[in-house]
């Protein structure tokens, strides 16, 4: 059931078995597993309402003091379903090297291996409704591309899968409304965590409504799933007993903050359109979409001591291009947001009958999204950023609409990201020009050893690392079970626990870790 804390006249003191702070992708995944596999009573705290309220606790531009703006000011959705209301739903697993110790990279090496995550990636696949074939499936199966990548090539071909229903709010609104084992308290902003007398356990979660009315939730176990910035912020804001906040005995909360750097690294000029489209055009099969990626292989990263980089096409077209109208229709359909505004998109089709026919032929007969010849085409990279101790989230003195200290984000990006991007685009040029597929015009900024390139880098809204996972409390905030080292009943879920960030979109792996945590929480509880 849902309770709106704004509309509730009394100050509730709710009690449950597990309190989940945040109803985004991760909070709902935990909720789904715990509802299906236990009899536990859940309390799901959501600081926004059932719609997508403006983010009252956003981090304004002036509180982004690092190398590249974190994008937090305009990216987050505060409301039931969290950022699933806005995200693209693109899923790509991490590789073995992403989780392995890398002698050339300080702070690399997760306390779990990729093999440990495999069963949980399968759960994440079902949760997001993704196509269930393995990521190794050869969707390209055509001689045109055979031999493009030699076995020892530093580049490999990969693809991401898109969820056919990225916005989780509509489905989960119904499920929670129908459940008598989960209370979702909306407009209930967790302000801090309270601890018991010997500081071993969290005894309650203090909440506040927009109007400033206080309340409290008590639960046997508490899981923070408030997002990559809010998880560390909430631990830092729980400074009533320990001045440095909770779980922060080793001054690690908020540190090693990372994001993926987006970078338009090359303009591509196709020479062989057939091979080019075959390599790069997105696939559509029924409700499923797949986007081809060129990725630095694990072997190349190790031998050249590089961070991870993946890239995919970015296509720029006139606003009136029919393919853009169809793309909007498709995305609005996936987000359950079709409306009158889409009539404008449909009206574009008859204005360019030949191009529209080609788009439909490509989509329906060939199962590929057409790349029109008049496009300006770029290869856009997602690059890993090095985990740096001074790259961090702290509390600023400025306060948000709830009267709480805002987060200050100091995201530092080292030169290793530029070096990896430069090596990546050099290899892309070698392969695509060598095969006569495209001419590659690289962005010259990447070859310069100054910091100018950072002005063109941007956040991909993948907020990671502020509560990193480790085997020892000296190295991280949570243990391999995602439990805060110093507290017996406090857990953290989401990309904030990543020690390093790969170049793959983070949510699929955050979901895998969260299903692993859900299984751990369920193991101590009765099955229904
Ligand atoms: C435009 C955009 C596109 C993206 N595309 C992709 C993509 O294609 N693939 C991918 O892997 N990732 C993508 N991401 C990132 C992805 O959205 C996040 O990784 C994912 O949403 C994280 O899930 P979460 O549940 O941890 O956090 P969120 O989805 O942010 O949910 C957190 C929830 O907690 C609530 N909350 C926060 N603080 C409190 C508090 N103190 N008390 C109570 N509630 C609180 C929030 O209101 C929110 O509902 C994208 C992000 C954006 C913005």
C-alpha cells in the first residue's frame, strides 16, 4: 500500500522488518525479490511523490567543483520509480577485467568476481524484461564483417540490450498498491540514521516531510538505495553521534567518487555504407533493441595498461528528419509516455515518403534502425575514470528544501582517461580505415597532454563509488555482502558500492549486486 506522508496528519512511527530507503530501480528490485521469497514486512521510503517531482535536494552547478560537472543538477528524478522515469534502460554487463585486480591501477579489484555475479545478472535480465540470449550471441552473423577484428585486436564488438519497459513506476505502483506486506511512504525524506546505545546497530531512520514534519521508521535491517550521490550523503549526514558520519571510521564515505566520461571522440565518414550500417546500426527484434558497441578488449587494457573504453554511434540530424520522429515514438512507447505530441512525429513521415519507406523497410524487414546518409555521424565514447581518493562527495554548508546540507561533488578525472580515449580512437581509425568502412576524423584534443579535453567531456549520469565495497574496513565502506563494516544491520545497494566503474552502463551490474544482497537478506528469513 501507499501512504503519503504529506497528507498524513499524525507523525508516524512505522515499524517493519526491512526498511529500504529509496524507491528507484534498486529499491524496487530489492522489493521484488523480498516480496517473492520471504514473508518480511517491508517499508519503502521515497522522498518524492508518485509523480516525478522536481529534485529538491539536487546539486546545483556551483556545488560541482571538480574537473567535469556531475550532471546531478538536471538528471535525477525524485519520485516513485526514481531515475527509471528518465533513464534509457540500456544494459551491458561488466567484464572479468573490470572486477579483477589490475596491477597498473590503484584501487582496482573487487571482492567479488564476475562469475559470482552471473546468476544475479540472470535475475536482473528478467527484472528488466531484457532479451534472454547471452551477450555473446552473434547478432552480426554476416561474412561482411568476418576478419574485421583479428583475435589479437585491441578492439572487440559488443552490444547492449535495452529494456522494453525502462520506466518501472507504472507496474510497481500497481504491485505495491495491491500488497499488504509493503508500505511505500511517499514524500518521506530520510534525513539521517539513528544508532543504538553501543553504536553497533541502526535503531531508526529519521524522516521529514516537505513541510518539515518529522517521523521515524524502525526496522530490523535498513538498506540504503537512494542513488549514487544520496547513499554517501545520507551516511555523512548521520553525524549526530560520530561527527564524520556513519560507516566513516576510515574516512572513506564519499571518496573514490566516479562517473563515466562521455566524449565525442571522432567524426565518421562512411565509405562502404553497407558494411558501415551492418556494423553500427541498432538492431530491433520485436520489443527488444540492441546497440552495437566497439570496446577495448580486456587483453588490450591489460597489455597497454589502459582504463576501459566503449563507444557507439551518435547520429545528428535535422529536427524534422523522419527517423527522429520514429525514435521519439519508440522511446515514448517504451516509457509509457505516448501522447498527442507524438502526432507531430507521425506527420513527419508523409513529408519524406521515400526516406520513410526506407526506414520502415530497414526496421521491419532487416530489423535494423536506419542510419540516414545525410546524418552527421560521431563515435561517442563511454570512458572509465580512475578511482581517486580526493574525488569525492562531501556535505556543503548550503541547505536544501528539507533544511539538510547539500552534497558537494568534486569529481576528479585523471589523465589516464585521456590516454585510454586517445588509444581507443587511434585503434578505431586503424580498423575502420584499414577495412575501407569509414574515414575517421579524430578529435585532436585527445592527443594534447593538457587538460583542455576535459571541457568537452561530460557526465553520463552514472554516479559510482562513494561507498565502495572491499574485503577490509581499511579499504572500503561496505563488506562483500554490501553491509556497512561498522554496523550489524545497515546495508548499501546501488552503484555507490562499485570500487571501479568499467565503461559499461552501471545499473545492470548494480542490479546484479542488489539481487545478491536480496538473497543474502532473504536467507535469514522464512519463505512464504
Ligand atoms: C537520463 C539518464 C539516462 C540514464 N541511462 C542509463 C542507462 O541507459 N543505463 C544505465 O545503466 N544507467 C542509466 N542511467 C543511470 C541510472 O538511472 C541509475 O544508475 C539508476 O537509476 C540508479 O538506480 P538507484 O535506484 O540506485 O537510484 P535512483 O533511480 O536515482 O533512485 C533513488 C530513489 O531514492 C530516492 N531518494 C533519494 N534520497 C532519498 C532520501 N534521503 N530519502 C528517501 N528517498 C530518497 C529518490 O527520490 C529516488 O526515487 C541514466 C541516468 C539518467 C539520469
